[in-house]
């Protein structure tokens, strides 16, 4: 777990309800907050975010950081990454880098979109370029799924280069 605030607590509880429990490694820029979080969740504090990525098969990122705490070189093939993404002004994703993290057949789920009956998809009357990027990217097989009447998600799989979408279904 990288980040030790309220959202981190929700992410850990949710993941533990879905997956078998392994050791919990905790990093936060505030060492006291990391220690308190680790104590509440029977975890162990690590000094650097790269230590979480080096040891954990599942990496959860829930931070307010405006600069990257992990880089592609810090991750491993097949590692599960869950992040909050760009959820407020001043934060932004680098969509091309997100796709680069996916192995062929790897899944990407982007949630909390406002459904759009239009093509290209729109948000507040303007083309929603980020959503369009993922839905039309040549390295992805992607679709948008209505999750509630007021919310949708983009679900995408990285294509197996040279073999196309058929390789993913076999």
C-alpha cells in the first residue's frame, strides 16, 4: 500500500474481501501515518515506495502526490496495480504510460465516467479526449460498460502484438 489515508483503508478492506491475504507493506510520505496505518492493518512499514513494488504482487496506490512515486522500472511483469488516478485538478494520468504498463492480455479498468450516448463520448458537452484515447487506442480492445444508471467504466485488454484480438480469446 502506497499512501496511508482514508482511501487507502477502503482499498485494503476491499481487496482483502476479494483476494487471499498476504503480508501488507505500507509506505507513506508521512512516516507516522504509515506506522499508524500498518498497526491498524497488521502491516509492516517500508521506507520507499519501490520497496512495496519490489515485494508485493499487488500494489495499491492512494496518494495526493503530484509527482510519480513509482516508475515502470519499479514494477514487474504480471504485477497488479490499482491507483486512484487523476481525480482532481493538478493531478493527471499519462495515458500512453498506463498502456505501456500492460502486458499482452493485461486488463485495464477505468471507472467513474459519466455515461455518454454520443460518439465520440462527451462530458459536459465537450469531447472526452481521455476516454476516447483508451476506447480507440490501437493496442487495446476496449469497450465502455454501464455500471449504474449514472456511471460507466472503460474495460480494455492489451492486444497480443502480432496476433490480434483472437489470441486473447483462445
